[in-house]
C-alpha cells in the first residue's frame, strides 16, 4: 500500500540546509552580515555609552550632592550691577537648615602671569579671586597637589591655582612662582576640576587675608556658596534673597549648580538618541541588504529549487530553507555586532575612567532584533522561492 504520509523536514535539517546555503557563497554572506553587524554594533555602543554616562552622572551627583546653592548679585532697578554686602556669609550661616557657607570675590584689574617677561596683553583669561577659608569644604573641591590657604600661608604672598589656570600658566609643580599684580607669588596648591563651581577652574585664588592686606579687598563677595540639608534646600532657597538683601531681594540671584549638570546630561542624552536613530537606520539598511542577497540567491538557485521540489520537497520546505538562511545570516551579524558594540563601550569607558554599566538585556535585545530583521528580510525571498514551479525551475 502506498505511504501517503506528508513529507517532513526536521528543524536540524532546516538549520543544516541554511548553513550550507550560506557556506556556498561565503563572501556575499560575510558582506551582508557586516551590514547588520555595523547597525547593531552602533546601537549597542550608543546604549552602552549612554547608560554608563548615566551611571557616572548619578554617582557624581551622589558624591557632590544637590544641596549646594550659589548666591550672586543681580542688577538694580537702575540697571547697574548690584553688590552683595560684606556680612552676607555670616547672615546665610544663621539660616535654619544651612550647614555651611563660603564665598569668593573677584578682584578686578588684577592679572596673573607666568613671569614678568610675558606680554601684559596675554592674560590667558585667568581671574583673581579672594577665597574664604571654607571654600573647598562647601563646594566639594579637592586639591590635586599642595595645600589650601591657612594661617601658615597668610603671612606670605601665596596663591592656589585652579585646574585650568595652572594648565594655562604652565605650572606643573607646587612651589613655582607666578607674577600676580606685578608681585611674585608662590603657588602652594593646585585644585582638581570643581564640578559644581567651574568658575574656580580658570582662577588664581588668594586668601581673604592676603587680598585685604595687599589689594584692599573690601569684604564684599561676588559669589556665595551655601550647603544645606537635603530636606531644607527649597526652603533655604526661598529665604536667601530676603536674608542677603532685605531692602532689595530682587537684586539677589540664587541658583543650584546641580541643575546645570542635569541640563548638560539631558543634552548628552539627546545626542545619544540621535546616534541611536542613526544606528537604527544602519540596521534597516543592513536588513535591505539581506533581502537583496536572498533575492539574488533565489534567482541563482532556481535549478536547485526545482530539483528539490521534484524530489518531494514541499513549498513549506523551500520557504523554511530560505527563511532559515536569512535568519542565520542576520543572527551571525547580530552576534558579531553585539560583541563589537560591547567592545567599543568597554574601550570608551576605560578611556574615560567610567564604570561599565551596559545591561545584559541590551545584548539579548540586540540579537533578538536581528532575528526579527532577518525574518522580515527573508520572508519575501522565501515565499518567492516556494512559488517557483518545479518544471519552470528545471527548464531554466
């Protein structure tokens, strides 16, 4: 009796046929997989760098805190620059919820040079500030080298340089001398970059005592920094203008430096979104390349298709074979792209001293996306191959 059971094609046979089809045209398969790998690699790298940047930002905020406020003078009703009173810091310290306060004052018309032989017009954009003793504690600043101002240094012409100021002056070690307001000053310290007070980086800071004794500092600060408890930030912020200038609170500007960091991070995230979109376009282009490769493969293998159909292969078997080839092709590209993106993220984070924060789910999602792209790209060529009549395929 004739066996009428339908022909079957096992999953392992489908995979074997798919691998054989790719191995028969290795150069074409590699180039098509490379297009997928570039798209997936770009997407994984963008996501990895973005998440690592977000983790670094969160760590930075946790370290620096969001409870720092800055007070600066605004403008009077007449349009002139307002002035903070000399007693601003003590007044701010008396507010409930305030942990500490400090200040700096810009000393106008003072310049600093590496030596007296430098052209006076070449100021390098370095400002001279009179700094309160508690400045580093309040702003979270750190010394990269040397020491901060104190009673032992107040009796001498000493200066602490901000990070950018030291670089612009070419000062590489503590103990060097610079010319400040025409007088030789010894560099006793160099600051590390101050994230929440970037105006300190391009500055030369002298103590208030030295500023008063040598430059006639009046005691009126240009910027006041205030630390409060996390719970009282909003309340303190509302009280500061009237506390600093009861007669004209509108002449006082209060801001939170961590808001600027958040805005900068938001801008970076927007740029990352743009790069992610470009990676998606690259992946789409790679998918079109796979579809084109599979269509050409169908046209080139019409005799093979006809022979398989003549030997009993069904349309479903032919569809499964070409669909498997497309999925395997994109899967290879997806795995390679995921590894490429991971490698780029690792190199980038190591180069910037960040902690790698790429979720493993991103790699899995990237590979899954390539499988979907492969299925979509290979569907039409597979259906087209299945519809070729065996007689037409064999006679072509």
